C-alpha cells in the first residue's frame, strides 16, 4: 500500500471526532487515563493507559489530545497484525478465498467472526462513527509525533482458538447461541451509555457478571489478553509509553504491568490429537457391526436399519442445503456426500456442498462490498452469496449430524431388539 493511500485511510478514520458537537477539554481527556510508573533506574518507564470505547467519537478525540500533549516514545494499540492490516487495507476482503476456507474446515469460524465484527459495526453505525476510530487515531498520532507504533494485542485467531479449546460442549453451545442472537440485537446504544461503561465500578460489575455466566470466555478474552497486552506495553521501547486500550482492559492491565509474562505460553494451543478420529471411526465400525449382526439374524431388519440411516442422513443434509437456499446441484451434492460425511470423522458433507455452491454461484465483488449491510438483516444471509455459501456449509453439516444421530439411535435400538 502506498504512503498516500495509507495516509488517506488514517485521515478517514480520524475525521469523525472532528465532527463532535462539543469539543473535549484536556481535563475531560485525562479522566479515564491511568498513569503508572514501572521499573527502576535506567529501566524506569512511565506508562499512560488510555481507556476508550472503540466506537466513541469522544474516545478518538481523547486519544489525539493525550498523545499530542505527552509526546511519547511509543504508542501501543489494541490491535494484532491481522486486524491492523484489515484496518489499513479494508478492501482486502475482496481477495478472500472461500474455497480455501471451506477446505480447511474454517467456514464456521469465518462466519462467526463476520457476525461478531458486524455487531461492533452496528453500534458504530448507530453513533455515526467508523468502528475502531480510536485505534486509527492512535496510528495517525503516533506518526505525527514520531513515536514507535506497537501492535500490542494477541492474534485474534489464537484468542478464538483458545476460547474454543477452553470451553466445554455446553459452553460452546451457549457461545454459538450468543453469536446467533447478536444478529437480532437492535438495541440502541448512545454516547452516554458508552461513557458509563468506562467507569470502573460499572465495568467491574459487568466483567464479574460475565465471569459467572461464561468463565472460560472471560478468562481467555479478558484476563489472558490483559497479561499479553501488559507484557507488550511493559517491553515497548522508550521511557514514556501511551497505550490505547478498550476501557475493559485498563484495570487488569494496570495490575499486570508489574509482572513479567511469557508471551509464548499465552499463544500456546493444545496440540491436535487423534482421539477424536479414533472415537469417530470406532463408532462407525460398531454401528456397521451392529447392522451386520442384525442382518445375520434377520435380513429384513438389517436392511431396514441401513435404509433408515441412509434416508435420515441424506434427508438431513438435503434439507439443510434447501434451508440455506442452495442451488439444485448443491442440494444433490449434499445428499450424495451425506453418507461419507456422516461415517467419516475427517470429512463433512457440508464441505463438499459448500465448494459446489461456491463454484456454481461464485461471489461477486458487490457481495463482499455489501456484506456489512446484508449482515444487519436476517434476509441478507440468503441474499448475499458469501453468507449463503457459509450457510450451506453450516446447515448441511447440522442436518447431516442430526440425521446421523437419529439414524444411529435407530440402529442401536434395532440391534438391542434383535439380541434381547
């Protein structure tokens, strides 16, 4: 990206705070700032933690005023390299390879990420400001003050993966439900509400409530990232460092700044094991043996079991594709590949169906351009080709799984009736 284009993006992201009706005073700008001194002697460092609301006009103005006033050596922002690139090059989504995402089994993750990102965009739209304007202003002001920019956050994919690995299946179900429900959340949020969330007492209460209802998510999303961000801020170059952070992280980071943290440990993911594959293949083998045993005792009953399983699995996949509004060729692919996806722990019928849908109805540039608007309405999931492809993958897999569970229970019941 050229320097001219980069500057244009920064100017665009920072322009919103200039339109605020009431200019912020310097005293107001410092209200949510924590000034902390860490280290001793030559290693002494002054750190200013600037708590912001990522979709607040006042926060963007606040960031500019404080950085200009303090003239720091480094400016740390709550972004990882991937999100920084997305912010600086918003058109890169046009090059998204959906086929690659589907083949890697990341369609569900990609879809969830889109929904969560859109939730913040909806709030930003209500307040008439670009989401992440505080971070964009931090980038701009760092350049203007010749301060070193530090991308202080952990990779978002690593955070999501650690959340998923930390959750029990019940927590995963609640998490997925919360993500889906966010699509229908049209609650109006005003600047006053955002300012209230920046107060320590309200913030602590909110995090405490989250911890009780959703402990694994809170630990990974807030506590671990507090440690990660604190370490990046603590080791940032220079004697004076300003950190632009979401207000939720400020109290935790202030405590963690006085400790040393192992970043590699905080980025570590549990190694993949073959346990899931072994269990999956074992269940398939047991079901096949049950059918064969039943067939040996009663050929008619054995054939009925196999036929019932096929109908349920193929029917579930086909219905999933139909509900997703898939092309007829995609629906047929979902039906044909259903037995393979149901029997195999390493393949999924939704992957095959999604690849066919992506080939038959290849997303257009305008589908990517209109994605934020389409995500605001449930009908947009079917209107937009990008979301419809992801829906095909998810709904076909869900339909196949439900059919497989129901069909497998029928096999077990028939087997027990035969031997008893």
